[in-house]
């Protein structure tokens, strides 16, 4: 059982690696209609109903297409310790 200090409280951000930031940003903005929050060279951030979508061109050439999920927790140090104790 998880305590209130280690429980995941929701998804805060999703990082999606893309090979062409301009094309990907246009798709999420113009086709899907997500609001653009901010844009920097090689990255763009969108609001997906309260969850931030982070598009980024990978810095390393060994791009593998993985996404990264950022979960919200009340205390990151406590959550890390508890998750590591569970084998994460």
C-alpha cells in the first residue's frame, strides 16, 4: 500500500522525442488543436488538458523514439526511496 507522501498524484508532463520539431509542432498545434505554451530551439510545449506535452529533438544521434512520463508526487525524495525499495 502506498502512503499519501509516495502516491503518484497524476501525470504532469510527457516528453515525446521527435526528429522534426517544426513538423511535429505544426501537427500538435494545427491538426490536433493543442494550445502551444512555449517554444524554444529544438523543443515545444503544449497543454493537453492540464498535462504538459513536451516535444524535443534528441541531442544524441542514437534516437530511439522513447517517450518519458513525468509523474506528480508530494515529496520527490520520499517517492524515489519508496519506489526504489519496490524495485523500480
